[in-house]
């Protein structure tokens, strides 16, 4: 068995899934040069080029296409075999890296509390927070991420879910904004402002627009940004009014956080749908005691934080 390296199996799975050296290196936490050397070893071991140049990218050979599903299944089974059996894991001694995909608001507001809770119970566990450019179940299915935190939306039917907390939208504006001069913020005054909207898809409309439309009103959206923290930064430095989940503005709604960032929040003059933030994971991890502990820890951190509001 000296000549068998199971790491090559995992590397081949990553290369075929990503379709290139750079993506596979990022997925496995390696440098591109190290992944290139691994690809060379794979070519030598299999006697096939596996990935060949096509323009600026790489495409799989027919043999690589044949291997794809088989390699993926084998790599998942190898990882499952090398993990502790159900019920035989000591959290304090657990050595594992969990990848959590969440938006910037969750990372900004709750990641520090989660890291502290994990470190206290399992000092050898590492957390990796991955960006969330879109809602795609593939990373969960393929084991690239262990837990997703966010709004459900149209997700894969097999994915398990658990509600973490409920949230709602509030308005934000810089301290001293003319809109805030009168505490009674009317719908007309709100709609008359220029607005900044957070949208990963670049859309100019948000959850407040339908409510305004029903009242025969509309607002002027002059800027669209990828995330809520971006919207808050722009609102702090301009006269644009932002719309963010209450949790993004700080766990304690009446805290001094608004003063430190130069923003003030206010209740919207229209109703918007409630936001349900959930944890999502693939069913193959249901019975994994370490993953169950992670889910319970995330849930406890979220409950504690939002009970303080």
C-alpha cells in the first residue's frame, strides 16, 4: 500500500468538480503550484491527461468524464470512513474544520460570539466562513460547506433546515439626516428620499417597494450594492436612506452602536415581510455527532443574541 495515496483521490474529485487547477486549489486550501504538481502526479498514475487546455481554460478528457461520479462517490465514502463513528466523539478533543456559508450581516454580527463559543467547548476546532454570492445547493451536496445560514428561498428539496431566529427590516440614515428631524416618519417623506438597496443580483427593487406600490407610491433608488454592510456605509456618508435587517444594525437595537458608526435606525412606515433565518445542511450529516454539536452551538448563539434585543 506504500504506493497508494488517497489524497490523490480527493484532489482528483476537486479537479473534476472545479474543472481547473485554480478552483481545485482554493477548494482544498492549496497553492495553485501545489495543485499543478498534484495534477501531474494524477496524470502519471492514471496514464491519462485528465484535463486538457481549451482556449484559456481546461476541459476533461473522455476518461475523466467517466471517472467523475465514481470518484466523487469514493471520496465522500473515504471521508466518512475516516471520521469518528456516531456517538464516539469527544467535543473537547475534536479536531475538525467546519465551513459555514453566510452573508456579511451574519458574519459581522454573530461570528465573534460563535467563534468564542466554539473555542470554549472545542479548542481544536477551526471555523471557515465562506462568502455567499448566491443561493446554490451544490456546495452543500458536494461537501464544500458544512452549514449554510440564511433565508431558505428555492433550495434543494433534500436539504435539512432549522429556523434560527426571526428578523425584520428597518430603515437606516446618517445621524442628522433631514428625514430624522421629525420622529414621525410618514410614508410620503420616506418615499421622497433617495435610497440605497442591497442586492446580490443587482436588483433595484426590494421588499419595501411592493408595500409602497399598493399605496400608490414609489421610491427613488439611486444605488445598488452587493450587501447590507455596503448599504450601511453609503447611508452613513451620504443622504441616501438604507434598508437592512434589524440584526445587521446591532444585536441590541437601542445600543450605542448607531452613534459609533454614525447611523440611526428607524421603524419603517410600511409593513415588510418577516425574515426567517435558518441553518441548512445536507442529510448525510444528520447523524454526525460533531456536526450536530455545531448546529446546536450555532442555534444557541443565535438565540442568546436575539433574546438581548
